[in-house]
């Protein structure tokens, strides 16, 4: 398997998979709405895919949670892989 890191660009085309790391979106029982997703670096199409998954509670960014959008062809990439990081307050730089 080949893994390469690159900045988003139009040259990536639809042959790539974008991996994004998402902190927990907090599914509080008191709140009917999930915590708003703050992904300012994603384009509108990709942010909407993640927002919809969070609204449906099929992906909340919990620790070690993974959501793969295969052949979504959104935002200039073929696939989107979202990896949950868990509670943002419990994260450390290490």
C-alpha cells in the first residue's frame, strides 16, 4: 500500500481518498441536535457529507470510530474516510 500526504489540490482528481480526523461531536442526551461540526478547511460538499452523517447519528467522531464514504465523488475526491478522535478536551499533542 502506498500512502502519500499532500495538500488539497485540483490535481488529485477522483482517484484519491481524503482522510479527515474528526473530534467527537457530542451526542448529549439533553440536546436533540449534535454539536456543530467545525471543519472550515473542507469544501461544502465534504462538510455536508459529514454533517448529514452526524445528524443521522451514524458517525459522531467517537474515539476509534470510522466512517468511509466510498465513491462519494464529492469535493474533488473519490472517497472520504472520517476517523473519530473522541472527546476534544481529552486530546493531547502526543
